[in-house]
C-alpha cells in the first residue's frame, strides 16, 4: 500500500470528537492551507466553527464569502464534516499584491509563465488523499446498501424479528434423536446459505480486485483537468476566459494533462480579486449544502445557511 492509501485508512476512522487538535500533531512544514466558501455574511460563524472543531486559527478573506485555515493531512476528513462551508479547495499559492501588467499581451504572458514557477507538490498530495478518501467512502456506502438488499431479498416470507413476543420456540427433539435432523429435512435452506456465503466471498474478492485495479490504473492514468477563473475588479486588461485559457495551456504543458471542460479529474482554481490572486485545487465537486437535501423545492433552505442561523 502507498503512503496515501495508508493515510486514507487512518482518516476513515477519524471523528470530530478526537481529543487531539490537528495543529498539535502536525508540524508547520506539513500544514496545508485550506480555503472554504461560505454564505456571505456568515464568515465569522464559519471561522468560529473551524476553531471549535479543528482547533486551528482561521482567517477571514477580504473577498467576501471565503475563509482560510491551516491543517495537517490527518484532519482532512474532519474538514468535510464542517456544517457551515459550501466548497473546499487547497491553496497552491497566494499572492497578496500581484503585479498585473497594463498591456494585455504582457499580462497573459505572465499567466503562461506562472504554472512552472508554482510549487504544486503539497497541494496535489492533498488532492490525491482527498480523492482516495471520497472513493473509499463511496465504496463503503455502496457495499452497505447492497448487503442490506441481499438480506431483505433472502429473508423468508414468514420471517419474524428476534425478540418478537409472537415467536414460538421449536419443540425439543425426542431423546436419542439428533438435532441435525431438522436441517436435513430442509436441504434447500443449507443450499441457500452456502450460495449466500459463496456470493459474499466472491463479492469481497471482486471489490478487493477492483480496488487494486483502480489504484494501479490511477498511477498510469492521464488526468483530465480544467481551469476555472473567478475575477473581481475593473482595472484588469484581460478577461476571465482569457486568463483561464492561457494559464490552462501552461498547466497542460507543465503536467502533460488532458484538458476537459466537463468530465475532468482536477479543477484548478484561479481566483483574482483586484491586485490579489490565488491558485488552488478544488476538493469538492459540488457544494456541501446539497448533502442534506432530500427534496428540493421553491422554499428549500440551504443547510449551510440554516446552520449559520442556528449558531
């Protein structure tokens, strides 16, 4: 098993009630800067939740609706359990005063040269760990649902739960007669049990083989990516699409990834706000407020917004 897979197995057992804060066990060199989008106006509420549940300081961005905090890889699973955040991303690098050129060609040239200058290693390690964590959780959820369906399907029509007062005890067999006689009188029951055991063994073997094949194929797989640019400010000589296009071309040349705007594996974020710029990698495919919605209607309230109001 790789180091990432070992860390994933550990993170699957992590809960929010862990007594040791993440910043106490992680060295400063191993800390990752995580960014989160939150409902506008609830930045301080989200920051308070981060400090309470993760035990690490949180700073609020000048750009509305964003917070940032530093954690170790051991706290990544806990970040997804935060109730007040919408989207998560890991920061590759942040520029507080980026020298945007006035000439359009020169500004776009800076984007083309930027990809090779950034340090991507820590952010990509966090993304890979986060991706494997989501796969493990999805496999466990799918396996649990399939086992429940099998148990329901295999139950006989006259099955009564254990502990029901209506269950009658079977009479004791006559003296000198073995109890195994009962099972011999219903050979189809033993056949069903044997078939069920064989089916479970085959399913476990197939899931192990699938997991091994997935891990081996992921190593040789060419990742697909896209760049999403969010820009605020009217003094830039370029548009959001132009910045995403040129920076995306540089990322493709640097990593030899394949560009795909719809079915992508990695979403690179390019957030520009006036003279500030941030490069990051998304850790969520959709907003976390959707995890609690069972029915969406005209009056449905986002869970992250509801949590902020209740706090």
